[in-house]
C-alpha cells in the first residue's frame, strides 16, 4: 500500500510533500514536517498521511499534536 503526506498552511493552502510512498517514508516525512520550523511557529497548521483512497491515516495539528492515528 502507498501513502501521501500533505502539509496545510495558515493561509489555507496545502502542499503534497510526498506522493505514493511506502509507509516508512510517509511516517519519516510526517515526523520531519511536524517538527519543522513552520510547525513550531504555526505557519504549518496540519500534517496528514492519507492512503490511496484518500482516507486519513494520521493527523497532526498545531497546538494540539497528534489528533488521529
């Protein structure tokens, strides 16, 4: 199974930072983006891992931490 990693920004935009990667790569990317400067400052407000059917597998939110696993 392959996964996507998306980061969401304060202005409402989003960016796919990984597409169609294995689970380990998706988790490594999510770890990176949830501990980035943007995540610490609040310009990155959400990071998600989704599966190929676009179902949420992981969600992190600024100020709340991991909200779904």
